[in-house]
C-alpha cells in the first residue's frame, strides 16, 4: 500500500499577523479615482440592486455643516445586514450574483462615500425596524480600530424624516473633498458644492437613462425634489436616427449584444436637443462605444483604441450590453467606470466600426454633394485634385456673370481678379479649427435680401438672356445659396423685372 504524506500549510510556513491598519487602509480607500458623479452613481447602484423604484438626492449646502443624502425606497436592511454592508469588501467579486445586481466588490458604498466625505452614516428601515451605523474617519484615525458606530438616537440625523416604510438613506457629512473651503467661508463652500452637484446631474441622467425611460420607468431619480429626465445618447426616438438590428455574440460567461446607431444630421434636430446629446464636450468627443453592464452605463463615448474620433464619424454610436457574469473578462474596475474588451469581442467590434463609420460619413457627404451639385448653381465649386479638395468661387454663377456683363470692359479684368483672390484667401486653417471644435456651429452669413439684391438682379438678367422663362429662373435661383432662404423675395423680383418695374 502506497504511503501518503500530507503536510498542512502551517507546517510548511511560519505565519505572522498582517491585518491592515484601519487608519491607513481606510484613508487609502478615499483615492480610488471617484468623482462626485461616479460616487453618486455607485451608491445608486445599491439602490437599484435593492429594488428601489425611487431615488432622491437631497443636499443642504447652506448650513454650517453641509450634507448630501441619497435616499431610496428599496427593501431596506436589518441591523445585521447593515453592519455587513458597512464592512469593506463585503462581497466576493468571484461569487455569482443575480442579474439585477449592479455591485461587484462590496467596496462601492464605502469607497465612493469616503472619496467625498469623512463621515458616512447609513440609516435603513426594514420590517418596521430602523437601524443606523456610522463610519467617521476622524474616529478611525484616532483609534485605528475597524469598528462602526451603531446609532441609537437617530432623530437628529439629517433627512431621516424622509425615510419611507422600507428603504435606505446614505448620508455624507464632513464634505472635505467637495470644497476647498470646507472649514471656512460658508458662501464659497456652498457655491462649490452646488456647482459639483450641477455637474453630476447630467452624468446620472445618462448613466441610468435606460432605467428612467418609458411611460412606466423602472426608476425615478430626483435631485432636491426635482425629477430628472433621462438622456438617451442614441436619440432612439428621433425619426431620422438610423438604427441597425441587434447583433449577438454568445461567449462562455455570457452574451454580448451590440446595436449600432447613426444620429441625425444637426440640421434635422432642434439646437437644444443637439446640444444635450453632445454634452459639454460636444459630439466629436461623444462618438464611439457606449458600454452597459446590466443596462447601467459604464463607458460613454470612446472607440477604445479601435478608431479615431473624427468629425465625419461623430454621428456614430454603438451600444454594447454585457452581463455582470463577464466582469472578470472585461476587467470592470471598482468604480464601474472603465473596462477592457476581451480579444474576441474586440475583433467583432472592429468589423462593426468599419461598417458603421461609412454610414456616418455618408450622412455628411450626401449633404455635402447636394450643396455643391451642379444643378443647384453653387456659389462655390468643390474640386478634387491630386488628393486634395479645393473650394473655388464659381465664376459661372449667374450672379457673377450677370454683374460682370454689366461692367464696362476696362473693369472686368479687375473684377475677375477680385473673385480669384477671394477664393485663394479662403481661411483653411481657421475653418479646420472651427469645424473640429463643432461643425454645427459654423454657418454662412444670414444676410437680408436687400444686401445682395444687385447680385440677384444680375443673376436674373443673365438667366433670362439664355431664353429661360420667369418660372424657370425662380426655380433655379431658389435652389441655390444664398437665394434659397429668400424664395418669396426672388419670386417678386423676377415678376417686377418682367413687368419693367425693377430699378
């Protein structure tokens, strides 16, 4: 019989206690890279996981001790559950979770909160019982002990009167990270905190938009009693948005679902709607992948190295849905604000990007060809030569030829030279910079008809000289710039000139 020798780990190795120092580690948890908006989103994740249908963000920025509270109507917690929730690392990221669970490491509540404040209190109500617990980093720094304070007298805790029959309040006090004037100058402190809250609002409207959409939304989100509206980055309901079918990629740990969208041209949307879609950084920075984990947005507007952000592709957006079972594959971080695509997904998305970019480019290029098509008598000609694109004044435009014919012979050469000079002096560098900054903000000068009436008369005379009827002259002129915006004035001018009334 074979002799089996088994050695325990302790028999082979000596051991020593390496329990982290509470004061050091808990201070280190403050610097995971959270901003106010990502910290709030992480706390709201817990509310969604708890089945909340209503989440309120409340803030008192005017008092001597300002605070922010995030309140939900979820299932709540018993005292034992609350203590466990206050424990750093309360969940194993390798443990299988339910599909609606937006958590991962069991660190989010604590690390997100500590990134913004030095005092975290959580009050929760379940089955008629209310419990409260507090982490105070100043106390931990003094004692170096991993212990939370259990609150018995909760009547004086801010916002506690808003706690529903079941639900939870996450309360942030000692907001040292939200103001450079944390301990002094109340007015400046209040202004800084309010500014940060205003900046966080858009992120939350975008991050949870799929929970907030529809006539019966799964989640209502409020900021100081004002209900927030979702921001759909794909303009899904706009009639001019191009929506491709969903594509599914089954993998070992779940299914990746992608869907491609091409936004409408900015001329087809209201300016306010267009600006909200683009956000503070504009549409150039908003193109790319929008990655959702359990329908919660974690990455907004990045090609993740598969393409460059370009003006002609800024209408392109790709929605990517992944389940929480693929967290390790995608390397989801603690903040749930970054991810890395697995190689097999990267290869699939590269092909999608190549196809979708062509659709976005065509949206602009078709419009560009229409604006410079010969039948529209453009004032500028678009010429492709030796790999370059040249814009040159159209010397055959009837406004120019008509005015030229009316000039004495000795002035015609100088007039042609001025037109050529105008084309050579086109400010390409300035136009390039402006277009990259936001092409939709670059526009032609909207002049009154009277300012170019002489040119219109010259154009009418030139076209009539070819034997064109008055109705054909009106049709041709009204199809080209700058007359396209003054159709009624052009019609009256042609009628007056035919009747001999024009000066």
